[in-house]
């Protein structure tokens, strides 16, 4: 799809983006402070301009069509580009003070967040940033964090979720482990190796079975609910382990296993309370995170 931004009304694109994120006209209208008929007319005008159907009704909500999903990628990229200027201009405002708490998985908190937090501090030096390393979405609902980075979309109605990118992961083993036990050449050989499990072993086995890697109950002989600990166990040569490519490819002594077969794609969602639209410091950090995480495409 070729998109000529100069010939599209930004209000129509903004209405489309809000509707795609809210998955309903009423939710998008509340978010933008518009009436539902006004927002509906803007979306319809965009569909007419493009001669495309962008949404289809599913139950009480709306779902993107194939054309809508393709347009969403373009609009998000356009929005991120526009945010770069706005973020830089707004980041120095004197009212952007106090704490913003970001919760992310332990792996992401340790390996990805330092660079992101440094960017936030450069743009808004008055802000204080607290990184809460946890895999539990409930901390956001308890107001123990302002923004969450997650790999699944939450279903709580009070939360605003934006999918910012799809990341890639692979299976990894330490060089010492692979030198000792061999480098598997098929999924069958992969399933015969020892594994380090993240968290619940049965869940790990079910996950790999869905990828046509049938582990038996004795395959995961080492496990930890803490991702950092599980990764260190794998680095110590105790078994294979899945990992985000941005982390695994930079780890000294670790190798991808079956790199042409074992790729895993997982979403990265950015989540916040809906009041983000009235809180400039949370909006600033949310936009910086969206930009930084989207820039990880291709890792």
C-alpha cells in the first residue's frame, strides 16, 4: 500500500489510530474528546479517500481488516516521526517533574531499559524514573507503576494498550554446552537436549510442543521463575533456553541453536492507564518508550 501523507487529513488518521487501539468507536471518541458520530465520520472519510474498508465489526467491537493493519503500520511510523520533534520540545518543560514508574520483565529491565531511561533523562532531566522489574501486570492495576511493557495485551478496560512492535527470539545454548552435547540439526534433536525453563515447567513444555518441539517431562532439569536467573543458568551450560535476540545475540559465549528453524516472534505492548492523556510527564515517557521499542525492529 502506497501512502502519501501530504494528501491525507491528520485528523482522519488520528481517528483511525485511536479506533484501532481502542477497538471501538465509543472508546476512541472518549480518548480523543470527540462525539462518536464525529469520529465515525472521520474514519469513514479516510476509508472513502483510500477506497478501502479499514474495519469490520466483530461482536460489539471492531477489528482491523488486512488493509487496516497495513495502514496502521504506516500511521504508527508517521506518528513516531512526529513525536520526535514534540518530545524534544516538550521534554524540557519545567512542569515535567517527579517520579514515573515503569514496569517491565526482569530481562527487559536489565538489558533494554538502561538505554531507554537514559534517553528519557536526556529529554526531561527533571524527571525521576523508577524501573519495576516484574512479570506481573497487576502492579499497574494497583497503581504501583504508571507504564508497563508486556508481551501480551491486557484485557482490563481501564488500561490503554498499544502494540509497538514484534520482536524476535531464538533458542540459545552456551558454547561449552554445545561442544559437549552437540549442535542439534533438527527439531527432533533439539527436543532431546536438556533445557532451562523460565518459570512453570509444564507451561514451558506446552509452549515448545506448540512449536513442534516435543519435550518429555525430564527435559527441563533446571528452572527459575526469574528470567535473569534462568538466563544465567543457561549461560553456565545447564541447558538450552529461549531468549530475545537483542539479548541473546550480544551474550558472550552463547550461540543460536537452529537459527533458520527456531525463530520465535513475540509482541511488545506498551500499557498505561487511560488518564495518560491528561498527565504530560507520563505521556512523554510513554511516547519515548514507544519510539525506542519500535526502533528495535529487525533485532
